[in-house]
């Protein structure tokens, strides 16, 4: 794919840092990359509390952060995901959060970027 390496690095550092921060001690964070003819897809999963469905769009707005009431998870300003979305959309891609496929607790962030041949 074509892109600004330092900006894309910032996106993935943010997603991985968030996943670590929101996961409990000993929790597992995974990152996986797949591709097809049109897209490169990066998935980052954690074992944290997850993101309620009704908040999944809000967390990409500036100064938004959804934290469990006990505050044991995640200490964030609420800017990282807004910046990540801006960078990914600037690369003609998309970013979203969903439940993990295995339905265990946690979140899965999915980044989709067009492959250079698909542009």
C-alpha cells in the first residue's frame, strides 16, 4: 500500500497502546493483518471491557473516552482515536470498533486500507 509511514505508525501505536491499557493484567492483545485484491485489513483485539454498541461511533470524536466506572482501565485523553480516524480516512481507508468474533469480553478495532493496485 501507499501511505505516510509515520502517520500510519501513529495509528497502530495508538490502537495497540489502547488495547494494552484497557486489558486487565495478564490480558492478551493480538494484532493480525490480512489482505485481498482490494484491501489490507488490520485487526487489533484486546481483553478489556469492550465498547458498548451505542458508544462505538462516539469514541472516534475528539475528547471522547469510554471508561469503566472503576477507572482501573485506560487513562486516555480521548484524542487518539479521533486522530487515528483522520489519518486512516486521509489514506482513503476506514476504522471501526466491533465486538470480538469469539464473543469474549474485549474490543476489536478494524482498519481497512486500499491496496496500491486498487487505487
